[in-house]
C-alpha cells in the first residue's frame, strides 16, 4: 500500500516536525527560520509499517493575500509540484498544518489555495494542530476552537491535535499520543481515490485560482506576458504555454 500526502502550512508552523512524527524518526530537517516561497515543496519518502508514505512538504501563503511579486514564482513552484505529483500517480490526502493559536484569514486562504484551487475539492483534508504541549489534554484545543474553524468555512475530514517536540516519555507522553493521532488520520485513507489530472489543465486551474489571492492588481501578467513567463520560468515550450492560456479562457465561458 502507498499513500501520497500534501502537507502544507505557513513557514515555521511545524511541518517538518510533523513529517518526523509520521516517520517516527528524523527524516526532515527542523528549521528555526528558513525563507520559503508559496507552493515550494520538498518530497519525503519512507515506510510506516507496510505502507509507503510520500509527503510533499509545501509552503503555503504567509498572508491572506499574495503580492504581485509572488504570483509567477508560485506558478513556477506549482508546476514543479504537479509534475512530481503526476509521476507519483496523484494525491490521496491533504494535511493542513496550523499552529495552535488563533485561526486567521491566512488559515482560510491556505485552505482555499490547497483544498479548492490545487485539489478541486476532490481530496480529503485533515487539520494537524501543532504547539499543543501546554494543553492538559491536547484535544481540548479542538473543543475550544472547532467553531471558529467552521466559521471560516473550513471543512475537514479529520484532525489531530499534536506537539512536534519529543518528550522521551514513551506511551504516556504527548509526543507518542501525537504520533498515534496522526497515524490514525493516515489509516483512514486507503489509496483508492487518488486525485490527478492532465498537467496542463491542472496548471491552468492553478494559475486562475491564484488570482483569488492577488486580486486584479496592476502588474499581474496576462496574455502574452504570462505566456512568456511560463516559457521562461516553468520551462514550457511556447505552444504548451499557449495551450494553457487557451484552457484558461475556455473555462471562462
Ligand atoms: N513548542 C513547539 N515547538 C515546535 C512544535 N513543532 C515545531 N516546533 C518548533 O518550531 C520550529 C519550526 O519547526 P519546523 O518543524 O521546522 O517548522 P516548518 O513548518 O517545517 O518550518 P519551515 O520548513 O521553515 O516552513 C522548530 O524550532 C521546532 O522545534 C511544537 O509542536 N511545539
Ligand atoms: Mg520545514
């Protein structure tokens, strides 16, 4: 069996620590401060029991809106990600990593970017809430906060309340409980509904969808300029780039 996961969230929320929780050992480097660009991803592959796990650890939006300068780099990163996802056969599960403080507009934007734009609402999404080692019972966070999550229109198929900080307390400790909580999310998915689509169509949808976060600002490349950027930055040939633009316009009708 195998499971393909996109793990996403803002920089520093604890994504790498969550990868290590799932793996049960250090496979991802935990970083105090690394700059990331929206949709930049790093792939991890390892086995958990008899399941082959592939995780794309992916940077989300840092703010509810995206600046003009972030638009083309995000398209470039999206292109790399979807090519890899297609090689792997598609996506089974989205894991949305947030820090256990307030749910914000950025949380909502990231939900929309990954659940709606990247995966067309076709992939189940589960929330992983980190930084909960101070809770007496980590699940209490959920009881207190699930209403504000619903208020932002975030629907999820499951959740895990965790800490990414090892405590060496074995099964009694919160780290072990965190591990169990996440692995049980993974076990609910059997790899039968893997989501994928032709890469050109997929990219076209993402390019359009990213506009939700830039608004119609001056400076967002369109038409010929966008085509040029796709050739230069994503390495597409001119025809493929043109086709993507056409797909985007077709969908407008
Ligand atoms: N207190 C606490 N610290 C955590 C937790 N998870 C991660 N950290 C710390 O937060 C920092 C960032 O953790 P990472 O796992 O590297 O976060 P990330 O989302 O992968 O960060 P980037 O890769 O930079 O986007 C590190 O110093 C971690 O040790 C947690 O649950 N509780
Ligand atoms: Mg990381």
